[in-house]
C-alpha cells in the first residue's frame, strides 16, 4: 500500500512537470460517499453542468462510491475512485472491500486525495457536505490548496439534520472549525425561505457573508437511452416508487406492497426501483410478493432513472435531496415517505415541502404504518396539484447560480453579493 502511494506521488510530480495547462478552468470535487447515491449524484449533476456551460473546463470527482463507474459523465469530466467505506447498522464504519482496519483505509484515502490535488492543480475545489471530509481526510488537501491559492468551496444540501444533533456532531468532527478556517464560499443547494441548514451553528458574521443560497439543482433527462428494460406496466399511467440507493428503503417498499395486498381497489399500478444497495435477501422476499400482484412490478436499478421518472404519472419516494430535485424538475405529483432514523433530514425537507404545497407527505413518525394509510395516500396522488402550480422564485436556479459563482471566482474583479443578502435588499 505504501508503494502505491509513493508511486502516485511520483506520478503527480511528473504530471505537473510535463503537461501544460489547458485554457479552461479546473474544478476538483470531493464526494466522500460512505452510504447511498446522494453525494455522488449531486456531484455528477454539478460536474456535468460545469462542462455543459464551459466545454473547455476539466472536472475531476473524487469519490468512494462503488457504483460510480455505472454512471455517464459529460465530456471534460472524469473521476478517481478512492477505497470505499461503509456504514454499519450500529452507526460505525468499516472498510468496504479492503481487508484493512478503518484507520488504514482512511489514511490511504487521505493520501490519494492530497496527491490528486497536487497533480490536478485545480482552480476551484468543491467539497460536498463534510467540511473536513470523512474523519478529517480532506484536511491535508485543504491546507495544500489554500496555500496554492485555490478557491475553496463547501457545497451543502438544503437540510443537514435537526439542530440538536447537528451542532454536537459538527463540534465533534471539527467541521465548524474547518468551515471557518478554510472556505472562501459556502453554497447551500436550496433556498433560504425553505430552510437554513447552518443557522443553529452560530457562525461568525464574516462566515455568514460567504453563504450563497443557490436554489435547487435542476435535473435533465440524459441524452442517451437507458439500457434498462422497463416492464409492461410502464406503457400505461403508473406510479414510480424509488428509494434512491435502496440501502435504507425497506420500510417504504414493504409499506407500498402491503397497501396493494390489502386494497384490491387500487387501480393505478406501481413500479418499484430497489436501488443497488438493497439487501439481496430482502429484495428476493419482496419480489416473491410482487409476483403475486398484477398491479406491481420491479426493477433492480436504473442509472438513468430520470427517463423513468419523466414517464411516470406520479412518484413515491423517501425524499432524499436528489429525488426531491428530480420531482421538482419533472413536475411530478409526489408522495414523500421520509426516513426518520438515524437522521431527520428527509422528514424536515418533507415537512417544509408540504408546507409550500410542492408535495404531500406520509410519515410513520409517531403514527401507525398501516396498509390503509398508504392505500389512501396512493389513491390521492391522482388529484394532487403539481409542483409547478406553486410559484417560488429561484426554486430550480441552483446550477445557474453555481455557474455564476464559478465565473466570478475566475474573474475576481466582479463584485459578489451573497444570494441571501440580495433577497434582504
């Protein structure tokens, strides 16, 4: 393992010495990806938008996701896969594939991140969600890039967690300290009027000056067709049931299936997308039940789920950030069934979205999870208003705002007024 890191260090120096810099900006994105697809898909959307606007740009994504190779990226985007880590049911972590202790895996990840920064020499470094990275692994790269004059950006989703858990967690991780020390800008991929994820941290005024609320990240249908074969029920109006990565979607899937099993009057069929991280035994058990019902079908995974979402008449989802962006982008009637453990992130987002009239919510948070409740909610989807019937300025302007900020960072003479201050003025 030491030889691998040494080789990368040598190659990094060779690359910088012998390769000229292209004219376009270079952007490095860090996505720790210890669980699910959320961080990867958000980083991918940003990277593809950057090269779509600037064909001369180069973007490298650093990711620990084991499925990153299944996704397509725009011309000008590439990725480096660092050794994966995975979250255990008890909340602890372990190395995903390597037979090494977690500390050794993190050390290897840290070395690879730093050497990528040295070799690529980015103009902008965007860190997704975790200011210090997983267990502080991005700190050496931040030190190096800050000294090199690289613009450092922290990008966070609209909701992180409830304040009672977020504040001690960030203190324990040193995340607040890293945010204050390193980052030139903080991009919140949401709207201040919807939720303020950093409010409880009590940041200094000069740090709040660095915050931009971008709006949500609009999604588009991939230009190339999917290789996934869709079941026959997708040839008629259907409900798409998606749990994202699927590692924590068992309860939602079970609840939907039980609704159809209990209520024979449900007319509209549902297609369930399990996600790549669902437990195999649970998937097998679900498929046995689905096979017994003519209004249900399922597929394992679709890397171009945007196409399937566009076809669907309505969507049932857990309410993760990326799915929320997609249902807004494709203007789908949506029922959010949020996860409430170990974080309330999805529940908070669902409550605020329902308050604004963008979605409906069905929760088992202090309420019984009965088939009848789900059947009633599924039936109500057909008459639910679409998100477009609510006017919220800047709702899906996230990628446009990111482009503006990247241009401003490349041309520092342009004065910068954070989005939240613009709204106040």
